[in-house]
C-alpha cells in the first residue's frame, strides 16, 4: 500500500519471482556444490596422478565458470530486481534488517568469483598442489555465501525472537537455520553431481567415462541418506500453524482432496525419490549405459525437484512474507486492526494517493483488490479471481469478504493461507462491486454495469 | 505542482544499521568501484570492435592485437562490474528505496529486461573469444568477431540507457502518480526527461575515455616484454582518451544546461561543496588532457600515469557530483537522515575486518596470477629461444 503495484496480467508477479528464483537456485546450488566437486575430484586426480581426471576437470571447469559466473551472477541480480518490483515493502524490510549481512555476503561473493577465475585461468600455469589449494579455497568461499543467504531466507519463515527484540542475530540464527543449511548443502552436492554427469557423459574413452559417471552418481548419496532426516528436523522447527495447513489446509485452494501445500510437499517428495532411484539404477549401477541424453533428462528432473521444493518452501510461508510480521501483500500484522477501523484507502502512501478524488465504488474496489489480493491472485490468469468467484453475485462476494476480515480461525478458515482482509465495511462493498464485474454474467446486470475506469 | 499529487512511499518502520552518512559513503564508494569496470566493458566493447575491424586483414598488426587483447579481457571486467554492482544496488535500496523502488516499478518491464540483455551480452563476450579469437585466424573470422563485439557493446549500451532512465525517473516524484495512472504494467520509459539524453551520453562517452586508459594500462603491463607494442598501446589509448574527453566538453555543457537552473548554479559555485568538487574535476580534466597529449607525442609512461591517476580522480569526483545532484533533487521528498539509527556494531566490525581480509586475499590471488603468467611467458620465451 506504500508503493505502486506492478500489474503482471495472467502470470502474476509472484511467478516472475518464481521463474527467476528457480533458475537461479539451480545454478547457484551448482556454484557451491560444484566447488566441492572440483576440489574433491582434483584431490582424486592429484592422489592418483591421473591425467585423464585433470583433463576432464579442465573441460568441466570451463562449463562451470561459464554457467556459474555468468548465468548464476546475472540471475542473482535478477532475483533482487524481481522481488523489489513485486514486493517492495518486503524487500525493503529485509534489506533494512540485514544490510550489513548482505554487504558481508558481497565480500564472500567477490572472493568466490575472483577465486573461480584464478582457478580457471591458472590450469597448467601453477603447480598441481597450488592449484588444488585454489580449488579448496573456492569451495570455502562459496560455502560462506550460502552461510549468509541461508540466514536471510530462513528468517522469512522463522524470524524467531527477532519479532520481539528486532535483534538481527536472533533473526539470522533462527530455528530453521541449521536444518536448512544442511539440507541445502546436501542438495548442492546432488546438483553438482547432476551437472557433472552431463559433462562426464561426453567423455570419449568408455572405461574412463564409466569411472567418472559412477563417481558423479555418488554425489547424490548425501541427500539420499540425510535428506529425510534433515527434512523432518526442518519441518519440526517450522511453525505449528504451517504444519496444520499442510495436512488440514483449505481444500478449495487446490482441486481434489489435498490442500495445495500438501500437494507441493508430496510432489517434491515423489520427484526427489524418482531422481534418487533414477541415479541409483542408472549411472551408479549401470554407468556404461549412461548417455548424454539421459544426463539431460536427469537435469530436467533435477530442475523440476528444485522448482517444486522451492515452491513448497514459499507456500509454507503463506500468508506471510516475513512470518508473523509482514503479510505477503506488504501489510504489517500490527497494522491490520488500525486499517480495519479507519479504512485501507486512508492508509499507505500510494493506496491513498490513488484513491484520492476517486468516488466510483468499482474503481475504489479495484484499488483494494490490487493491494490486498494481487500479491497472490490475478484477474484472469494464475489463481484467477474470475474462476474462483465463479457465478457468485455481488452480495455473496460481499459476505465472503466479510468472512475474510475475521481474525478468528473458526470464523475464517482461510486465515492460515491468506492474510485477513484489511478494510472497513464501505471498502468491502467497493471490493465486492469490483470483483463482481470480473464475472461476465454479472457485468450485464444493471446493478453492476459500471464501466471500469482506467487506473 | 499540487503537493497532493506527489506520492512518495515511507521508509520501513525499522532503524538503519549504521549512520546515514556512513551508508552514503559506502554507496558512493561502491558505485565508484562498480563504475570503473563498467566503463571498461561499455567503452571497451566498442573500441575492441573498432580495432578488430580496422586490423581485420592482418593478424600481426598492432591494431588487431590491441583489439584482441581488449576483447579477451572483457569477461573478467564484466564479472567484476556485476559483483561490484551489488554494493551500490544494496545501499541505493536502503537509502533511497522509496524513490528507487517506485521508479523501478513504473518501468518494470524495461528494468527487468536488463537481466536478459546482460545474459545476452555477457555470453557474446565469451562466444567472441572461444568461437573466433581463439580459433585459427582469418579476415572473415576477425570481421565476425568485430560484428559480435559491436552487438555485445550495443547490449551493454542499452543496459546503461535503461539505468539512466531509472536513475533519472527516481529523481522526479512529481511525475510518478500520473505515469502510473496511464499504465500500471511498468511500460514507462523516462524519455521525456530533459537531462536523460545528455546525462546518458556523458556516461557513454566517458566509458570510451576509460577504455582508452585501459588500453594504455595494457601497454604499461607489457612494456618490459615488447616496448614497441607497449608504446603503440599507450599512444592509441591516450588518443582515444583525448578524443572522448574533448567530446565531453559540449556534452557536459549540455548536461549542465539540461538540469534546473538552481541546480546548475550550485555546481557553478553557489553551493561551496558542489562547486569545489566540480571545479576540482574540471582542473583535473585539464591535467589529464595535457598529460594524455604528451603521451601521444612521446609515449611517456610518467605522463600516462599522471593522466591515469587524474582520470581515476575525475571519475570519483564526477560520481560525488552525481550523488549531490540526487541529494538536491530528492531533498524535499526522501530524507534518509531522519530515519532512526541502531548501529549493528557486531556486524559492522565483522564487515570491516572481512573487507580488509578480502583486500589482502585479492592481493594474494593477484600475486599468484601474475607469477603464473610471468612464469609462463618466460617459459614460452625460453622455449622459443631453444627452437631458434
């Protein structure tokens, strides 16, 4: 309500973040796990004095540098761009709380990139022991970037004592910090293995290819063994209200008998299981039959797992952007009561600026819709209001909206996944008037036949 | 202007982690460290493309070799520019978020497209190296490399243009509401802004000058190995620097005229600090021009170093002026000095210690790289002597 809302028709703003984030995560996890892979594989080459592994690593490291330093860095900036466009209040809060942590991450990132370039450009130019040392240093610095960003990401779901004392340290080292760090590390090793399978599958010598494919497949082992235990630990630390939503959730927020969150969890588990079984029966047990095409298929599966897992993690946090502090629509929890009394369109710089001089109820309703609903819904596309409202008329929409305003979970079953509606009674009427125009059937009725003014 | 139509978002109700003046210093220094490599890639792309085109018929010509050296170095500069960009982006969001987030949203589509252009141009910089410059030479290949570099440079120039759009749009809160009422989809570009074009050209031409200086630095680096080529690079780099800096005189004047008169007056002396910084940068420009002209005549390394240092200082002073312009524009609307401060001493100390450690580490890495390449060159030389 403080900023203008960037309207992304059909797709919705959150998916713009989602697309950028999934690509970035799949690459940045490779940047960290791949560092461990390069260091350990080079150690192997060093101990065995195996030039074939060295030659493979030289080729693989070019691929590594091209993917991580270019696409990894650019999509990382891309995440900042997208989150500030879609959720400026949330981004502004995170930046204000963790400015110096981010500044610190930059230092490690600078060290990581400089080391990556020195590593790549000094192949055959420095002695093997010195080069191995650079590889190890790269891995250490890339891990430090994870150590920092993990604190900020987990803070959003479990801000811990920060909500009471606003101390960065309490927010940073929160309840899910350690399980999340370890899960991410094990996933990073798995992703590094998957990328390395792609380059290994192109080795010409069949005997060496078999050897390397098997070596790469082993990188999926940590997540196979530790993944379930770490996930349970992680879920144990997640707020109880969120766990309740997974299993009991709002059935109407999905289609069928499971809540949308439960389905995200199951999908993530099924896909992860598939990848691990695939790795075991494929490259591990039958490395000879492993080809480049299978490796690409494997990568697609890996991307799907990353996508669904991150989607699940985002859903876990609903309806907040910072748990118990700020809702996904940028309204702070502490503001809700005041807004409900005084009216939403009086609060917030941009919401009130846009409402100023606007007497048309439908137009005022549209402003409320943009600010309170569009952080998750679109008019006609993803989570479309048109589809969700169905044939409801203005009155039934209004009574539905009145329910969304309730703070009591017994009266408002949507409370666990949607922010309470922060509006006074007149604004709820306006919002109902606007939402009823989304249904074509309602549009032709005289009561709602009001042209939408351009905003 | 009706004050009711000026809508400026509030800061978050949270304290800053350090005093605003300290964060401002980090913003300006961070932008400086970003601007240096950014200028090298922006100007360097165009210059490398031109040099490769001019020297396309002879791979042993200095022109071709200069172009190749510059083109080959670009990916590392691009990486540094992106990494160093994090710092100013972070502190800009913190200090001027209310203005910067709003203007970014108003031009959201173009703003986000920067990531696409960046990926496109960054990969082109590698394609030029691996597909053309490292392959066996042919005039056709050299021409293609020149063309791809030109496309790459245009991509970076477009990114710069979009940044100029946002950096000027964030200075004009009075425009925002009406822009958003016209389109909430983030389709706006600030092309009606009088200072946009001169400001952008000022930056673009400056990048050509910086690329010239970079070429001269390459000359300094290889001086012991190949004096003649080094002198060529010093002279060529200084010529490029001179040509671009002379062009800056009318463009700079145009830029100064394009901003509101009361701001122009501040830079011309009405405001002591603004005027002093501006005056110092003008004096240093004179020094840099004279020194560079001397390099063109006698390839003197001392003169080149003088021009180089003067230029590095000019960029810093211009960046301070740029920041002052922002302060004046936003003074009535965005007041970071009024945000409460709760200094996170623990993190601040960790940050400062880590920053020092990073500098030490980068020096260590540079030593390794320089030694690695020096050894390699000696090896190549001795191998060459043996085969002779």
